[in-house]
């Protein structure tokens, strides 16, 4: 599994090696030449695509207003009736709920007559009946509002005279709840952003409004390099305040306001709708483009974990995960801190300093805090004054980041097993020995929270209701399923493995790393992986495409939500234009990678190392130049540049849904204090 420090991460290393239909020729194209070439619209849990379409303020719910007015009217009538009622009648009503206790009533009258000077308070007799206690509170509040209050002190119910410090509005009146009239305590709005990360945008809103970060919640993070629209909820922030921010926002807009009763949480989405523009396409014919897109629509793509799962440098995150699972804490720390290719000069300097001097105090000054894993390891070493406790140093890394390493190792194994499964049995139909989910709905629900359901947080004997169960196909039932029902396990102690040759392949590959797929429990429950299942083929939904020609290399070819709302015309097409582009529209579920869908269309390597060898648009290129078909064996970093996808910008694809997942190298905002401690194995 180990990679050479001089080698950047490639698709072959992490098991991404084949295609659903390798017979269709590949072609070169540039993705994300402009960030407007990557447009993402969230698909919410009602299966509606989130789009910015309006800046109108929400209209209060008329039914809610009517009910509130009726409630206030009833309250006013009750208060008027209370004012017209004499003290004797009020005391008689109170005596009735106190079971006509003469001694208690005498003390109450004495307290009222002396305004609390002779008797400060009156303790009531113990009352086990909750309904009776509630009735006493109700009578006191309604009949003696502003004069006497009921309360419980040290387990005893008592009455005392009203004081100025008492919250009269809360206890004596119906508190007007404007949020109920509006429709809920949460203002939901569409966050439209260009070339900004979700957290960056949210942090800007919180600082501008001067509210805590927890006020805003969302269903998933979206990439920086792109134009995205997603739902966000804000707790007790009015739409008017949010709308007023628009005039001062850069590369962001807020709209489509409404009030809802519940906030969003991570994972509250069905997926994302992508509009992806591949520019400067160089292909043998437009027929090849149509064949590729038809295959994607009808056959789908291999559901590989994308390259962003494994990092972009020469040290893969899966390598760190393998070391952690073996309990090799020092090796895991070394892999995280090791110098590597593909990073900027500042990081190269920081890593080199640590490698040569092992001086945590000085090295920590060189590492940016946003490189959380490295920073937290150095902070731990600096605090300890030595490097003899690598487990504690790893444990200082935030838990979600630690788990991303071991999940990356599972993904690495899964990718290789998919490639092996297709090599042995093809990608057309199930075979005896394959696995399918007993409950397909549970599988789809599990895909939404794959990493969350992948650790031993349920106890070693518990089998949570949401955990996916699988069965092995036999001669009797294999014909009842399609290839899209076939699943493969991510290694763990609570999964089963295929009953054909692939089961042995799991053992063979993991044995090379000193691990056993049938022995995934650890004394440290944090790294005790229960495993999960994943469909090995995925079909995008609502696939559409357009082949266009254009003359100017950087001209916009699509409209954003904001441009549509402003009534801008569709960019003009040039039938005999110099350049060729393919515009894809497709919807992916939360666990699927857009980069893997694009890879299936273009038949090209998506690794950052490979992309770094590519040129951007060549203004002299012939847009219909032939591009030879690419076979899986040819997809390596040495593949000729003319048969590749060029990803300008960050080169990162996006996992659809993005329920809180971020690149391991760039998780920002972690505090220097350890988040949680795990027990050592």
C-alpha cells in the first residue's frame, strides 16, 4: 500500500482502474476552467432542487395570525371578567381548589390583607395529584395576577405576595410569540454563492450579524470552486435582516425566504443537481460524446470513492488509516508529518524543518492552524516536551478527522475490490456469490451516513435497526436481481463478504497491509470498525446533455440561478465555433462522486498529480482532433496529456451531498485543545 514520496497519488494506487463501458473512446476536456463551469444545486428531502428565484420576504401565515388573535381576544375577555369579579368570589374559587382548608385560607387572607407584612408566604399541604397542583397555579395566576403568585420552594408548593422583580409578562399575560405567527422559529433561505466554501460563507454571515455560529445550520458543505445553491436555516433571525445583508455581500446572495419549525442538520438532503461544463473537448466525433452520455444515463458509472477521499499529495490518507488500524501510532504520526510532493513552498518548508530537527516548538510556528492534524500533533508534542507518546498526539486530532483516516483505508480496499469484481465477472449482471441488501431502503439510508454508521458506537452486541443486512445470492435467486442491486462491503466486524473469489481477494489485499478483514475489532472502540455496504454501480438521475460550439475560450456557456432571475439571455451558441463543449446535467445522491461520473464519460484520470501535468486551453487546438480510446491500463500519470481531463483551479470534484465531509488536509478552525480522548489499544 505504501507509496514512494516521489510519487503523487494516482487512480491506480487507490484502485480506480476500470469503466462500465471501456469500448467507448475517451476524449480530453477541461473542467472548471471557470468556476461557473461547475454549478451545484442542492436537492432537498422533498426531492426539490434548491434554486435562487426570489428576494421576496415571506408572508405571515394567515391561519396562524387568526388563531393568535382569537387567543388574545379570549385572554382579554378572561381578564375583563376577572376584574369584574370581587375578592370574596376569587377567594371562594381558591378555597375550592384547596379543598376548603380553613387554616390555610385564614393564613392566605391574613397575608393579602397585610400585603405580606404579617405573613410573608403560606405553605400549602402536600399535593400528589399533578392535575390538582396545575389547577392551583391556574387559579392563582388568573384570579390574583399582580397580587399573589404560586411557586414551589424546596419541594413545597407555596403562595406569596407579588414582587416587582416577578416576571409579570411571563406569568401574568399570554406572551406574544411572533415566530408562531411567522410559521416557525427558523428562517430558511437559499444561500447562493460563487467561488466560496460553505463554512466561509456561514462565518461571514455570523460575523456580520454578530450572532453565534450555532444560529446557522445546513445540510451539506459545497465546494469552493463552483457556483452553488443550498438551504440554510437561521434560528430566530428575521428574513428582513438577512435580506438587508445582500447589498454588502460579495459573491453571495440570500433569497427564497420562509419560516419553518425545524432547523436543518447535516445529511438533510437527497443529493445534488450538477450542471458541469467540459470545455475545449477534443474527440474523434460528436457521436462519441453522445454514446458516452447515453452510456452514463442508461448504464451508470462505477461508484468508486473519488480521489479527494485519499488526499492529493504523495502520502495517501488511506496509508495513515492502515497504520492506525495496525496500532502503529508512531508510523501514523510519521506519515502525517512526512514531506510530500504537491504542496506549496510554506508547507514544504514546515515539513522539512520537522523532518530535520524534530523541534515541535519551532515547527508549530511554521504550520498554518488550518492544517489541523499536523498542528495538533505538534501541539501535543510541545506540551509533553517529547515525542514518546505518538498515540496521545494522534488522539489530540479532532475525532472526525482521525476517523477519516481509517475510513479512507476502507475506501481504498473497497475500490480495489470493485475493480477485481468487474475484472472477474463483468459489470452486466449479478453472479452466484454476490451480495445484495436484504432491505434496499436501509441501504440507501445507510449511504447517506456511511461514515457515521461505520464505527463501533452501538456496542459490540447491538445491531442497530438502521444497520444494513446483506445476503449471498444463490442459483435459486440470482435471476431475481440486477447488477444495480449488487453491493460490496467496506471491511468491518459486522459485515459479510462475497462467497466467490472476491471474498478471498479481500483477505489477500489486506494481508499485504498486515490486516485481516475478519478481525476488525479493536480494544479501542474508536478504531473498531463495524463496516458498511455500498452499491458498486450507480445511475445518475435526470441525465441531460448539450453539445455546443463557441469561439471565445473563456466565454460563459451557462446561466446561473442569479442570472436567470435577472432575466439574462441564454449564452449565444456559434454553430461553426472554434471550440467544442459538452454541458452535462445530472442528479447524484449523497454518497456519489461527481468526478467519478465525469471520469466514466471522458475515460480519463482525475488524480491531481495527473492533472498538474496538463495545459489549459490551447487557443490553436483543433477542437475535433482525434483522441484515442483509453483502456484502464493506460490510465496512469504517464498517460499522454492529449487524452486527459484538465481540471483548472483546485482540481477537486465533489461528493454529492457533502454532509459535512471535507478534505483531510484542510479542515479549518480547530482549537488547539484536544477535542476528545480515546483509550489506547
